[in-house]
């Protein structure tokens, strides 16, 4: 079977590569498209990484089996409104996948379409990197979406004031790039291939998990945090519901930062005082993409289960 994944957005989704690898290991195929127009008319399965699905999608591929996957609820601005519009206007699929129960409830679908939850995972390369020798070149690393860092500028200034170094992995928006231009404490690696990320992460001493305390961010899995844990980095995090629940269930101990501290307070908290605080990185070997995808129920519906 050939499954056509449709991802018209710019967000980096590591699950797409995981799906491809998983399906190929079982003798099936997966193609990733940025537009539904690229999908051939005879396609048997269309798997939408939602996004808004065009109203004519079901009609154009009327004989296909449609999957809608919601790895996240909509993000600000007007996030709640976007989710409501999707729940009213999305064509009805044959199956839905949600990251967790909060995302499902947020989307608010009230029909009887079968569904399941599929959380975020880690790639084997990250677990392998945990055994590599360490010679850190940076105090901290931040991986992923940089748009939200605009709200954490006092924290970044605190790092600079404390004489700490920071590695940024991902696309840095122009405004932040300009602000960091003459500041030597931050190194911008840019967006790199996923397989090369573990080798960069282990160049740092701590992983920074900076998440805004608002929907949908505060109730969704932090993939970066899982990947920090996989390579064995101690976690420095803002305090919000999902991370507290994960810490408890994983038997971990993270170091939390206040959300509205002054630059001076951040400098003290993230300076030498930090090195004396206790922390425990949890084992996340059970959260590999392979294991997560192996346990999904959708393969039974598609007739792909062994």
C-alpha cells in the first residue's frame, strides 16, 4: 500500500520521517506532499497533517480513505477561533488521530468518526548519542521553534549577564536574529537535518525548554524536551501543566524557572547557582517512534497490521 501524507505547512514534523521509515520497513510506501493537487487521483489513502483541509478534498478523492491527524491544536493569534472553524468546516474523514485528549477536546468534533491518540516520540539517533563522549562547548541549547522566544528576551538577557553561552538550533526569525547579531553569548546553528541534531545537543550542558503558559503550548508534548532527555541533558524548563505531568509520570526531576523574573534574577538563577541544583533526566527509550507507531490501531483499519 502507498500512503500519501499531505503537509502544506512550514512546521517541522519529525513524525513524517518516522511514518515513512515504519511503513517502508513493512513493505509499504509513503509519499509526502505539500499540496493535495500533487496526490494522484487513484490514491488509496490520503493522510492529512491538519491544517485546514480543502472542502473539495473528499470529492476529488472520493474513493480514497482519508485520515486527519492533529499533532497540535491551532496556535495564536485567534487560536480558539481557528479550532472552532476547523471543527465546523473540515470535511469528515474516515479516521482521526490526536496528539492527546486535550487536543481532541479542544478541536471539539462531535461526530462518530473513529479516532486514537498518538503522542510524540524520539528517533534512535538521540538515544545512541547518550552514550557518546561529552566535551560541552555551550552551557545551554535551545532546539526548535524560535518564534516564541520573543517572549523570553529577559531570560536571554539573563544568560548573557551571567556569562553563559547558548546554542540555538532551528530557524531564527529576523527580529531575534538582529537582536542577537552583536551578542557573542549566542551561536545560531540554523535549521539542520534531524539526524544531525543529537551531535549538536550533546555539545551543551543543559537543555532549555521554554514554553509559553497559554494554549495550546502548555498542554502539548514538548518534542524538544523528549529529545533532550534522550541524549541525557538536564532539563531547565518553564513551569506549565504538561511538563509537570510528564516529570511525575517519568520519574524525573527538572529545574524550573519563574516566568516573570527580572534580567538580574535570571542571571542569578542561570549562573553558577544552577550547577548546584539537583536534577534527574528520565529514561525515554520506551518513547521511540518505532514503538509508538507499532502500537497504533489505525494499521488494523487499513489492513496493514501483522
